[in-house]
C-alpha cells in the first residue's frame, strides 16, 4: 500500500468486487495513516494490530476486533445477518525453504 500504483489497484478491486471486509498484511505504512486509507478505500471502519502488521477494513454490519497479539494475530469477525461469529488466526513464520529470508502467512478459520 505504500506505492501509489498498488493502492490504486487495490481500490479498483474493492470497488469492482464490492468488498465488505478486507485484511491487509504487512502494509509497510505508518499506523497513523490507517484512518486516511480507510476513507480513501471507502470503508466504514478499520482496526489495526498494535505494530501495524495487520489492518482490517470493514463495513457495517460487520464488526471486527483484534483479540490477541504477539508473534501471531487473532482477529474476531462478527456479522449478525449472515455468518454469526468467525475467529481468524494469522501466523507469520520464516520460510526455511527460501533460506529463512521470506515469511509466509498462514490463516486458520
């Protein structure tokens, strides 16, 4: 999201697909800009990991919160009319196949 071209592409995807819940990992952008990005992407709300590792943009009627942090992040999502409550786990780990230089992200729902 730090590069303007990537942000423009993300915004086009959000509009084209009418995305209501978006999770962005490793933004490489200051956390203080989360509200600005929320407005520019036209989402109602944003929550962020304390170190900015993860941003969750969402619209009503979704409700999201970061419920656990550390080496991994736990996100709770609630959508009354559709799904009820979902809990997501995001774990970052080094990719040993690549010599430990790259990280891979893992989601569990």
